[in-house]
C-alpha cells in the first residue's frame, strides 16, 4: 500500500493523472440527457454525474461545467426547463460515447449518433431504444462558486420503462457502468442485503 | 414500453416505490466514509452518492441528509474538517452494509463491523483493508434549500493505493457497484473508447 500526497499525484504525466482522478468518483451509470433548443433542434449528451437528492419529491441532480461539451445541454435546460434521462445497455455504448464529440448547435446527436427520438406530452426528446427513461422538470440551478460548476436539480415527472415498475430493479433495464470518460463496465447482480440493525447481522434477500 | 406519470408512480406500494426511486440515480460505487468525532470516537458509514465536481483542484462531492443514518458523518466532517473515502470489493460488502445500522455516538462502526483503521498524518481514520482510499479536506457545505439536504464539497489531499498510480484504472482496486440502498453488483471491464470527434467513429482502446 503506497501513500501519495497531493504533491506526488500532481506530478504525474497528464494521461496518468486523468486516469487517476477519474477513479475518484467511482463507477456510475452513464445516461443520455435529451434536450431541445429554442430552434427545435434536439440535443443528446452522455453524462455520468447523476445523483439522488431526495425521494419526496423525486429530485435528481447532476453537475454541469460551464464551457465543456455539455454546454448545449445546460443552455437548453435553462431555457426549456424540461429534459430526459435515458439509461443504457452495453450494446448502445459506442453510439452513446459518440455523443460526447463536439457537434454544432444546428446538428442533432440523435441523427449524428443514430438514436431515434420519442415524445410524450413532455417537451423534451427521449431516446426511443432506452429501456428506462425519466422525464424531468428543472427546479433549480445552484452555482458552485468554488470552481464555477453548476448543480442542476430536477424533479422526475415521468417514467418510461420496458418492464413493469412493480418489484423493479435497475438491472432489469440497464447493465452498464462507466468510470471516468471512456471506460465501460458490465454490471451483474450479486447480493441484496436486509435493512441493517445494530443488534444483528444483515441477511441475504431475494434480489428482486 | 409503458409510460407512468407522477400520479401513477406515487400510487405504488411502499416497497415497490422505494425500489423504483432507487433506480433513478443509477449504479454507483459504494464507499465507506471514515471520520472521527470531538471525543476521538471513529465513525464509518457507507455512502454511494459520491460525484466529481472538479479536476483542478480535485473536488469531490456527496449529498448528506440532515437527520438520517449519516448524521454522525456530517457532524464529524463539519467539526473536524477531514474525512476519508474508502473504496470496496465484493468480499467487504456485507460488513460495509452493516455500517448503515444506527449505532450510538460512543460506538465505532470500525469495531462493530470488523474494520481496522489506519492513519497517516491526516486526522481521520482510513479503512486499512481498502485497496483505494482518498483523504479529503472539507471546502464547503452548500445547503440545498429545496429539500433541506446538503452538498458536501471536499478536496482530495491524499491517495492510498494497493497498485501504483501510473496507468491506473478503478477496476484495478475495486469491483463493486450498488444501486439504491441494498442491491450490490459485480463490475467487469468491457470496453474503452477513444476521445470522440464529430468527423469520425470512435475506436477501441486498450483498457489500461
């Protein structure tokens, strides 16, 4: 076991440094965020920095950088207020990764990266072939002044699922995780544990 | 594919509702957060809501609820300013899950859940047997007024790793993901893609 100080890891070669820092935030579900701009052009971008903020109402957060590849997404969400999160499977990852390229404002990643859009009454495009999709409404953009990033908080208004939502698990509809910007992993169910109590050992539960 | 409105999923039976909502934030790396209180009692708690806020400096965020099982963690971080993130493997998950039980302030989850602590000069306990550990200093607590949760922002000051940090990947030191509160998954490397460009298809890279 080796201990590395900030001074040590700051000196790493650029690629090694990126590799290391990308590990810090762990495995994540990659999702495609679907939006539309004021000219009606659909946008799709891969994100993995999605997290739970609250269950009632159902707030979901993500972090957006001000001037990175996600800038169209942030701009569209601010203006249009609605967006979609689309979960993925391994076989969709190559096209999903391609959405991280820098396309022009008048180009749609749906077309460029071979995804079909799908609409409900919500004014934002879903990914037709995603097995699990969430429709969100923007609630707040919180500025993180420390480094100029933004925390986007949305409320889930709609769920579209290929499986019934009773006795549901994420593994029923998605089997991929990502770490950093480019490494994708397959995810397989292993164990589910009971609610932990201080006076007894946790026990195994049925997975679903 | 079925479409469910907020009205539909609000009517689900309690357990089904929890199952569904826990899917919204995707697969995550479970980590143990190590802290110490002002009486010197060590605390350890499992979290999965960890995310990237910035690379330079290396800011890592997590969401804490005000009055949940993580209350000792938040209180300790606010007072002591230093804490550790300890990544896990599948074989450590049962004991790690046990840390989510409600222990008293004078009880240490290190003792109760069979983890040994490890110290550097940083005044917070690491998990000895974790293959990848980060030492953090609190930079800011941002209140999310929408629902009373907190965004804790810390800077990574120290990395402790069982593998050299050159040509590093998270799969070298951790193989587990979690969804929701109780479902654990094994994570296996599948594919790594090149930086995406709008004028060409992405290509496969060596995984490390």
